[in-house]
């Protein structure tokens, strides 16, 4: 009998995943991961880890599977929390959920599972895995979108490797959320009607400014409003000598100066804000809401524009440095000067967009068919062929 260690989070998805594994004849062990927690910045009612741990224990007892808790707070603090501080300090916007999966669930947690003699780890992610049998007898693992398009979580797993996928199971990937809740209700699991957790992976909902203020001190600065007519890239379209030159041009992010706009308010630190952000500016009196179109952490200035259609929010092309490119399907990795038509997204729940990948010597351009709103440095771009996620990278 194959042994599986499942990450029981105290939510309905992992509860049903554990039930399905048991039904399929696996020897299942439930493991709850306790991660870094700071009550001073957590909206504790939203994600009390003690309650989650207790719910996970009750589910394990109901299913008749062994259960234990592991404390991964040290690893989580080092690999996720400290990383977030560093990224925000540099004016980038990290995605802790993607990192949490790569560094915690499918690395630290996976190693603990292997030490317990497990053949696989399992999670309650809405995604699927398929195996290709190669002619030489080896296997290639595919990461596919979840059947429930409303809940597909493949984006959060965009940094997984073939090695990690080889030891992973996604029991609920073929189900929709309503189907999962029905199974939980039929089995009378305590988590059947529990609402989905929100916020940082395993931490819950945090007050981001307070969270960041633990290390990044408040620092007053100016909020500049830039008129839609002041555009840094809608000039006369130049004639390009090569595709590479064209991509380099369209991937450049606009650079603003104080003289490009007017001061409309003050903020407490440019490193607390991200592109596309609307809330937290506390500036009124404008015809349309203000959105952050750029931040300058060196000068401590936030540049804003009125309305969702402000040209400063949009860019057609992004760049990923060579050392930040990750291929789940290594066999599809591009060589220099090769290109590939894909579907891509730059954030979770975004509709997949038509794009073309262009590999050059020092990195990869992702050139979208249509301009994208709020392309943000530090976030992940993930690219797909059909419903298969084949690679990803950190936006430069």
C-alpha cells in the first residue's frame, strides 16, 4: 500500500482530498503545518491557526488517519517573510503564495513526508497532474489547470519542478468547489461549510502596512498625479532594426519625474505600495479614482493616474532575467533566438492572454497580443500551452 502524507490545513479542500485518498486505498497521514504567526499584524479572526489545527485534527479523527503538527515557523520566516521584506524594500511586489509552495509545501514539507516513509505528498490544490510515458522508459509530468476554472490554482504552483511533481498528488483537481463541499457535507466533515481562507499562505489575512512596518519604517513622501496625456511610451513609434530591438523598447517601464505631474497628497512610504493599487492613497476630489502607476523607493515618491484606463498602467511586453526563468517542462525549454506561442497570465485569476515567448541570450521576453494592466516587478508570469502550465518567471 502506497503511503501519502497530506497537508491538512483545516480547510474543506484538504479535508476532502484526504478522504478521497483513503477511498482510493492509500495509507494516509495528515500533517498540519504551523508557520510564522504574529498577532500584531494578523487580522486573527480571519485565520486563527489554533482553530485550523483543531479542525484538521477533528477531520483526521473522523477519517481514522494518523495526525501530527509540524512547526515550520523558522523556515517560513527565513524563506518567505524575510524574502517579502527584501522585495518590498527594493520597490518590487513579491508573491508569497508561489514561494510558499516552492519553498515550504513542496520542499521542507515534502522532505518531512519522505522521512516518514511516504511515497507521495498531497495537497488540496485545484489543479491536475498527468504523466507522459517516454520512449526511453522515463516519465514526464504535466501540471494541468484544475477542472473548476473558477478555482484553478495552477498559477500558485508555477515554480514546481519535475522532481517535486513526481512525488505529488492533487486529489480534488478533477472536481469543482461545489462538488468538494457536497462530499464534505455527505461525510459530515466539520470543514464542510467553512469559508475559504484568504491572505498569505498559512498566515492568513494581514494588515500589509503594519506587517511591512516591522522592518520597513514609515517615511513621508509625495503622491504625484500624472495626467493621462503625459505618456512615456506613446511617442512616435520608432522604426526597429530587429524584433529584439522592438521587444526591448516595449518592455521598458515608463520612468516618471516630479515635473511630470502635480502633488496631490502624502504617503507613509513608497515601499508599502504596488502598481495598480487603488486603496490606501487617501486622496479625494478627483473625477476618477487614483491608481498607482509607479513607485520610486529611492526618491520615496508614488506616481498615480486617474482611472483604470490610464496609459501609465499598461505595457505590452515584459522581461524575465535568465536566472529567473523556470521551466516545469524542461523538454520545452527555448534556446537563444527561439520563440513559442503560449497563453500567459501575470496574476492569479487573470484570464489567460495570448502571448509569444522570445528567448535571447540573457533572458526571455513575454510579448502579449494586448497590453496588460499593472505589470509588476517581482510578480510571477506563468505560461501555458492549452491547459498545461509549462513554465514561469519573475518579472524584471
